[in-house]
């Protein structure tokens, strides 16, 4: 049955690659299981529809909506303005601003695209004006925006926790360590690469003027900074569930956008709602059909068969973890992060547990690999979006993007697999 399942996944990936609409892609995979594998769909559709009623999934549209509002509200501009006062006079400092701001945006929205949408239009032209090559600035913003998929709360970790029946709070915390390390690695790589650019730096302020400007910009950014504090503090403090925190994010972002930063008006608010509804509709279709396909795999015992097949090849844990990372990387290159997690996590979880990898650590392994797919062709949705925002050809962005991936991201991918404490430190700290 493993062979039929692999053919089903291959058909799905091929259809996604050539741009077939998502429901038909999963329909193709289902038809392989039904027509070739002889599996029945009786009851699976109703089961899948029932799963969509899970309260956990309600947090998805709310976090997506809050991210859409935030991208249009002026919150990102205030954060950018504040962070720049600390490092704007340092060579490469503006690149560090991009990385840190994208991490902060991720801590609010839970989405990779929000960082590009909110930071890109502000920072890419500014970096180009200061002497950074435009393609490098675009690549840095795109790569830093994937931190939105790792710095909690993360939409992909909500999906992972749901499909694997793992604590969502533990999943949030599992990707925090790798996310912070990637933020640090991008900052270091950027400082090194900036040495060859002819940059125009801000003047360094005298101590008194510096403190005055810090106080001014911090005061302006306080409403934006309070957003992740309220959301994450409420979740980790046990005051709110992720769904309640997502609702609060929307409730908080609306008045802040309208009345404090005044980046929102009714037209942009409605446009943000339309964009969020479109994104959520696509996600829910993926969730429904992916869950049906995954359930059919489970009914046929495919995960258990897969474990036996792979252990028949080798039982070396190091080699198996390398192969699994390469496979996840390949999957992330051709499908989006949500699809990859729904489709692959239930299949590989039994294998990872047999290797002694906990579901929480596997959440981090899945998270960092699928996030990297957002900037790795041919899928690379975040990279393509950033190229459009930055008004530069994708072919020019590829080289600096790949340099950042290889030097700043790939090492963290393997550290997440072979150094469990990187992903388990924060969950253990909170009792998971």
C-alpha cells in the first residue's frame, strides 16, 4: 500500500506544481487511492467536514485577519522607526532592522507573507537608498519574513498541533528557539555581507540626544509593542487559548490601526478583510481535502508500512534524520507549508517516534523545513511576493536569497534535528 500512497502523493505534487487549483490537486490524489488502491471514501468526507468544526481552527482566520489589518495599519512602520534608532548608524544595521522587525511582525501575525507586505514597501526602498543592492534588500526581507512561521504564534504550528494531537502551546514554544537562532544567524550573515556595500549610515547621536530620541520613538511604538506582549503573555500565562488570543489580536489591531497610527481607513480595512477571507478559504479547502487523504492513508496502515520500509533500508538514526530533512526540504520546495504539514506530519510522526524524536521536537523540524520552502524555488511564494514588492526580477533575487539560506538557515535546520534542546528548552521551561 506504500507504493500506492507514494503514487498518490506524487500525483498531488505534480498537479500543484503545474498550477492546478488546490481542490482538484487533492482530488487527484484521492482518486489514485480510490481507483488504484481500492480505498473507499465512505464516511471520510463527513468525517472531514466534522473536523473543520474544531474550535482550534477558528484561530486561523482570526490570526490571518489580524495580520492583514496590521500590514495596512502603520504598526510595522512604528516598529521599524524604533528599532532603527539603535542600529541605524552601524554598518549593516539597517539589514538587522529588517530581520528583527520581521521577527516582531511574526510574533503578532503568525504569517510569513505579512512581514513582506508590512515591511517590504517601507524598508526595501530605504535600504536601496542607503546603498544596499535592491536585490539583496529584497532577498533579506523575504528570508527574514519566514520568521513569521516560526516566532509564535504560528499558523503552521496550529495546524501541526491539530493534525498530530499535540499541545499547540508546546508547538509554539518548540519553534521559538530555532526562530531566534535563525534571526541571529541572518543578522550575522548580513553584517558580514554588508562590508562589501558602499553604505550611507545615519549620524551617531550624542548620548543625551540619543536617549531623547529613544524615548520618543519607544513611546510612539508602545501600542505596537503591546500587541505581542498581550497576545503571547495571555497564551503562555494560561489566561487565553490561542483562539481567544487571535480574537483579541483582531480587536486590538482595529482601533490601533484606525485611531492611533491612522494607517487604516474603511477602504483598506475592507480590502484587508477580503484578502484574509480569500486566504482562509484556500487554507480551509486544503485542510479538508488533506485531512481526507491523510485519513485514508491511516485507514490503510500506510504510516506503519512506511516505518517498516524505511527501517528496512537502514536503522542508523543520523542517516535517517538527514534523509527525512532532505525529504521535508524537497516537499517544501513544491507545496506550501500548510499542505506539507497536513499531508506529511501524520505519515512521518510514527517513524520519528520510533527514532526517539518527540512530537514536540518534530514540530520544530517540520516548522523550519516547511518555512524554508517559502523562499526556495520552485514554490517560493514569499520570495516571489517580495520580488514583486521590491520591484526587482526574481532571477536577480535568487543568488543573495540562496546565500542567506545556505549560510544562515540550513545550519539551523540540522541543529534542530540533532540538538533536541534547541527546540525543547522553552517547552520544558513551561512544563511541556
